[in-house]
C-alpha cells in the first residue's frame, strides 16, 4: 500500500515540480516586467478571481465530491454506467459554469466592485486610484473565461486520477505557465499596457490545458458527450457532497480573497507583495501537500468502499507522516530564507530591493502556517473519501470567521503582514478541528513509532535551521551580491540545510520503513 502511494506521490510531486518551477519562472518574468506597482496589483487581482472560483467549482470542492462517487461507480458498475455518470456530470457542471462565466464577463465591473471595494470607492469619488477599478474590470473580462476552460480540465484530471493516471493532470499546469511566459516575453512588451498581454496569456493557457487532456480521456474510453442530468442519482449525490465542500475545501482561498479585498484599501504594492509571498508558499504546498492529498484520496475512497477501516487509518497516517517529513523543514526554510529567496527570484527590472523586503515580511507570516495548510489538504480527505462534507464545512466556516476577526485585529497594526498572519492562524484552527475530530472518531490513530518519528523530524529541522543561520550571509550582503552569484549562494545554503536535515534523520535512526508506518 505505502509503496504504491509513494510511487504515485513521487510521480505527482515530480510533475508538480516541473509546473512549480515554470510557475516561478513565470513570476520572475512578470516581476521583471511590472514589479509590484499599480499595474501588477490589478493584473494579480484579475487573475485571482477566476482562480478562486476554479478552486470552488473545479479542483477543490468538485474533485473532493466527484472522485469518491466515481470510485464507487468504477468498483461496482460497468463502463457504460461510468460513461453516463461522466456525461451527466460534465453536462450539468458545464451548464452552470457557462452561466457563471458569461455573468463574470458581462458584469465584470460588478465583480470588481465586490472584491476590490477600495478601488471602486476611490473611482466613485474620483480619487487618484480610481483607474485601478477601470483597468481591473477590463482585465477581468479577458481572464474570467479561464474558469470555463479549467473547470473541464480539472474534471478530466479527476477522472484520470481515479484511473491511477496521476502524471497527466499533474503536468497539465505547465501549459498555463508556458502561455503566460510567452505572453510576457513576446506580447506584453509590445503593448502600451503590458498587463493586457498577460491577461491574454491566462486565457490561452486555460484553453491549451483543456485541449491537452482530451486525447488521454479518449484513450481511456471516457470522452463522452455532455448531457444535462440535474436529477441523475450520481449527479445528485455529487451535488449534495459538493455544495458544503465548496466552503470546506476552499477556506484558504476564501481567506486569501478576503486578504485581497482588505488589501485594496492599503498602500499600493500590498496585493503584489502578498501575491509574490503566496507564490513561494504555494511551491511546497503544491509539491508536497496537494500532491499527497491527490494520491491518497482515491486510495482512501477505495478503503472506504471495501470497508477496510484499518487500511484506511494506515493510509491516512502515511499521509500525515509524509506531510511532516516534508512540510516541517519546508516551513522552517521559507521562514529563515524568506528575503534571500525573494531577492534571487524576483529582484530584477521593476522589482526593487524594497519590494523584496516588504514581501519577505508577509512570506514569513504565511510560512508559519504552511504545515497547517498542508495538513488541511490531507486531513480533509479523511472526510471526503467517506463522503462526509458537512463537518469539514462546519470547521471551514469557523476558520473563516476566525480569519475575518484576525484580519480586523491584525491589519490595523501590521497592515498587509497582518493579513498573512490571520490566514496562517485560521489555517491552524481548521487543521486542528479536522484532526481532533478524526482522532476522536478513531479514524486518525498514531501508528507504532509515530511520536518518535515526530521528534526525529523536529530535531533534524532544528539542526537544519542552525546550519542555515550559520552559513547564510547578512541581508546587506545578499543585496550587494551580483545577480549571477546570488542564486549560487542561495543554492549552497539550501543544499547545506537539506543535507544536514537528511544526515540528521539518518544519524538519529530514521529509516524508510518508519516513513511507511512500520517499526
């Protein structure tokens, strides 16, 4: 079981690594082109809205509801019934998404006013920042159709994941990054307002991702003609699971969107600083947390259908161990190397050293919640795989309300950094509620050697941090180092830290069998 999951996890992580690296290249190109000014703030805003809805309708809530039901059909029904379910799900979801997309394009000023209230009020009163509202409305018309493309792409990926074909879906985001990079290099510089070129890159990136998935679905015999099927039993089951899951699985995204809303009232650059720091946070989160959650969801769903509670618990425990051994050092690394990382990746062209410093503050705040973000992804599968979406939504709402309170309490004294602190704190609450409930029900149990494993990870991380602090130069030295030398210096520090972490784990007795959950 663990070997199979480890193999699948490695495949997803490797493909995700390619995508994340290209994503960082994309952000480097954008930072060089626009920095963290007003135009960058507006583009990131226009890109964030369809991405937020993507998490609600596609990758997040939908996948968590669709995969367990499709797994049930796959194990207990013939291929024609599976095809009919997919046809009716795609037709029903597609119709809803089409309506939402058309509304977003036509009513983009209304959507912009809702989520960029600060810009709208400034525009309404003929203030100096009013042009941001008009520009955001225009860009949103271009980026919003991305939601339509990515919804079907995510559905195709969920189907392929259920078949055990994880690599295709994990590799697909590469094409979005390539499209935006191409637009940033060849299209945007030739326009009077380069942000329009980036918006078209998002549009075509979504289209290419969808086209890439189609041949793989066809080969699997699951490329079917969409049908409306609102009352179909399978669709009804998915719909009932999906509606509460929209809140449960997307709490972190809703929190980030609330950050954007409040940041529109703050100083110029706040949205960009939060964006760049969030992008670095998303690298380990996608590489480890989301990848682990992706591979264990079908496995947990199968264990639930097979009525194998012990195997279910072992699979979930394996997911937690993987999150700990990868997430704890990643969290520490992001926190202590926040500014050097931002300097190496983004401090070119229009992105200044001050931008790197300002973004590092929010990255440190975000990184404090990385482990919680990863645990939420994995622990939530313990509910969704059992087709239980009501309690995660309850916990999600509690966390979201807490985030609102934290936002108000922390944004005033700490500005945009307070928003990142609030998001991290609410994620910790969400993870705690999920984990406590699973433990209370006997679903999440510490396997033999779990506590020893946790102590080993903490000790190895402490050794890694000590080496990083010892060998990492002072901030001023990072700033004065040349653009060519800076990446090499960062690679050396990270390499020494990683080597120390692995060596310490081996010295204090951790072996591969302990990661798999055996003594």
